[in-house]
């Protein structure tokens, strides 16, 4: 398997075998980290991290991952660089590619990350756009495999805003890897028809299914994995909160939903999560609309079936695997 020089813009661009390869690399890196075995295989290289939106996990995973691999990093936040304001995406890509070995981008439109990649001679990795969040998927798949020992044939239910970056990407990831994907959401938050069609074609080849339902009981029945994400994503208007809370309350992951699922069900969430009022926005929503927990209850979030912290840790190992696979030009073996 050779992914040298490859971008990671969306999982649709990767084959099942390539995804499996990245997951196996991540497993190796996790072992090395746990055994405190140093692995600076990419010494002398540098990567730049472009963030037009906030981040904890993705930024930290790229920074620590790069450091563990022996690389240097530069973080450019929403302000402080010329990108977009005085300098086009095309020019930015060409300049950065002269100085760095890889470029990570988190921002708004998928078109931006695609344009960066088109104009950059070094690999570009999508750290989240409005449409897709591919590096998150690798951590999610890794966590599922750690819990069940395999991926194929598992029943995966996504509850909530199913047309956001995470919902879209999960549908693709399940179709590619042979998991039966159920989107359990109000009809107007179902993923776009075009993407559903594409995923159904992929799923058929991989002996799995894509189901869309607005019925919670049907949606969670037999689920091995229940996954949710925030009801309002970064970049959406604040005014949308009221509508989403009303619309998505029935799709909250609570103990009742967990009880209706398979006995071995695990709960996943990409994080950050509103499972209490200990955040600024969580508190604000409680004051305005009286909701003390949103997409998941605190009970489920803190329960034994919740694997969200393993999932968060796996961001590091999988992102490291992505950087290693696309930048390793030596004969260095893992
Ligand atoms: N899950 C995720 O992407 O988290 P951050 O927004 O903290 O990077
Ligand atoms: N859908 C969320 C994911 C955060 C990791 C957002 O875009 O804000």
C-alpha cells in the first residue's frame, strides 16, 4: 500500500483497502505511544495547520502527532495570516507548498480545501469543512474496531443533524467499510439525496445498507453503535438554535434510546458535546430554552457504554497515521 503524496480531502476518495491500511498504521502508532517507544520517522519535515474555525482535538492531534513524528508545526488561526483577505487560496497554497511538507486545513466550504489541494504540490489534509470531516472518521472506525473486533455487518445509527459534516462523513465511512448505516433524524435534516444515492451504490457493493428514518424506535432497534453530534455546527447562525432544539429533542440520545438498542451498544460522539450546562453555550441554551442537556444526556455520556474519550484519543493515532502515510519518503519501516 502506498499513499505517499496523497491528499485526504474526503473519504469518498479512498478505497476500503486504503482505509484499512491507515487504521492498521494507527494501531501500530497507538502501541508505540503506549509503550513509550519514540517514532520520529519524519525528522526534518514541517507541516502548517490552517484553522479558520476553532478546534481542540484536531489541532492537538496534528500538533502532537507531528511532534511525535519529529516534525515542526506552524499554527495559523482565523486571524493573523493573509489567507483569504489579501491573498487568494491559490497563491496561499503555492507559497505554503514551498515551505512545508504538508498542509492541514479546517474551515468552511469543501471547495476551499479542494482548491488548496489543486494548487499545492504537497499533501493537503481536510481537518473539517462544512461538508466533510474525514480524519474524524478514521478515529471513529478505529474505536468501533477496538470494541467489536471487526467493522463489517455492524449496525450503526446516527441521530440528530444528519446533513452536517459528521453525518455526511459517517454515511460514507459506513458504506465503504460495510456497516449498515441508519440515519435517524427529522426528514428535513436527512443528508442530501445525491450523497445518499452515491453511498447506496457503494453500500450495495459492500453488502451493507443505508436507511433513512424519522422514527426513533425503528432507528435505534438493533443498533451496535449510536452516534450523535451537536445540533448546531460551527459557522451556522445563532438564531437556528431554537428551531433545532425543538426539532431535534426527540432525537436526543438518552437512556431510553440506549435501552431500545442492542445489548452490546456503544455510544460515540465526535465532541465537543452539550451534555450538561457547564459550557457557555450550554448555559445560555438552558437560560433561554430550559434544556439542560442537548444531543446526549449526561447519564449516557458518562455511562459505561460511552467510548467518547477513547474516540478522542484515537484522533491522535489516526491523524499521525495519515501524516505518516502521505509524507514518508524513506525506507523507514514502522
Ligand atoms: N471532533 C473534533 O473535530 O473536535 P475539535 O473541533 O475539538 O477539533
Ligand atoms: N458538526 C460539528 C463537528 C465538530 C467537530 C461542527 O462542524 O461544528
